């Protein structure tokens, strides 16, 4: 290992048009799910955060991801 911190989980936001945006990387799946909870709570009712679909994906060593 090269001393970098591994963060194999990413949070992705998918909007109503199907566009996907990486929100962040996390060390654990639980941490990624907590990030989604914070994002949803921070938006308030009727906000764009309410309508967004958030996904947690595992990042593969080769750069790919799967859900």
C-alpha cells in the first residue's frame, strides 16, 4: 500500500433525467449511507434533495463500480 486512505464506497446522485453525479467517497458502506441521510435531511421538504435518487456503489480497484 502507498499510504493513501482507501475509500472504496462512493455516493452517487441520480436526477430525474438519469444524469449521475458523484457526491463523495467513503471508507465504509455505513458511512456512505449516513452521508445520504444527511443530504436528505438538509434539503427540507419539497427540495431537490427530496426528488434525488442517491446510490451507494462499491468502487473496484480497477476504477469500475457496482451497486
